[in-house]
């Protein structure tokens, strides 16, 4: 990996996060990659190859929107982890098929097929609406009660 390219990609991504008010999703991806490394080494290798050969060069060279490129990488990692579909949750709580470019006010989740576990985070806006918080709590965290009711 070219360190200059890596530094340029990192700088462009941080600028994009700052400008768009999008949360940095990389910690979610790191966790998923750690799990993938053990559970499916071939998929892990494909994810690393995509990172080195596609993700970083596209961001460093200015060919791709950095946030979109990272979210697409996160979607790929999630798909390697579990079969399912990726959706966008708008501020009203409505679900839409994942489609690039994704509006920055949408939460992006990968929903496993059937009952294979919680939704996987692909991307989050800085500020989640109440409907997005409720969707996150139910689909990602597995909470069955709304936050205001947790006090009871």
C-alpha cells in the first residue's frame, strides 16, 4: 500500500466527514472485519483486496465521493458477513432500497435474511431523527422498547 495514497485518501475522507456532517463508520467496519477474519478468511481477503485496490485509490485520486466510497465498502463487508439486503432509512423512518448516491440524512443498514441476527450498520448521519433512533434501537440493538419507556 502506498503511504502517500493512504494519507491523501484519509485527508479527503476527513474533509468529507466534516463537510457533510456524517459519522465516521470505520469502527463498525473494523469490528465486522475482525469477525469476518475468523468466520470467513476468503471473504476477509476479498474485503482487504477491495480496500487496497479499489477503495483507497478511488478516494485518493478524487474519482469517488469519499463518504459514498466508504459506505459502499461497508455494504460489501456486511454482505460478506451475512446474506441480506441493504436499505436506507430516511428521517421519517421509511425504508428505501439502497441506491447510490445516498442522501446524507439517511441511515444505511444491511438487514440479514430471515432471523440471522441484528442489522449491520453501514452508515449513519450525524444526527438521527426520532424515527431513525427507534429503527436503530430495534434493528441494530435489538431493543423491544422505545427509549422514553425504558425508564419505567
